[in-house]
């Protein structure tokens, strides 16, 4: 994230205060099955994160003119991907065949 920009707060679409205030009752746990050794053996750890892309990208620092950045940013979320697409299109049109 850019140090000059504040992070945006994403809405989870839930009432976390209500969830935090909930006190679990013993009856709620009666419906849950007992964990067996077989269940635990089949368990997997989901580390989350972004899935690996088939086409990897290179992280680099580059400077563009203000007009170019403003143009793409004005197109909304996903502007960097659209900028990448425009550069790919340029490469395809100008590469030697």
C-alpha cells in the first residue's frame, strides 16, 4: 500500500458487535458431532491467500507520467490490470513476427 494513502475499511456485511456479544449456550453444542480420529486425519490446513497464477508477474518500481496514471486510476478498481492489458496489447502489436 502506498504510504501516502490510508487503507480503506472493507465492510464484512455482518454485525460483529452482535457476534461478539453472543454467549454460547450448552444446548448449541449438543448438535455438533464429536470429533473422531478419522475426521482429524482428513483435516487440511487452509493457509488462505491468493491462488498461484499460471502467468507470474514481476514486481518492480517504475515511474509513469501523471496523465497516464490519472487516466487509468479514473477507470476505477482494477486499473492496474487494465494498464497491464494495454501494455500487453502494445507489445503484441509491436513485436517482431
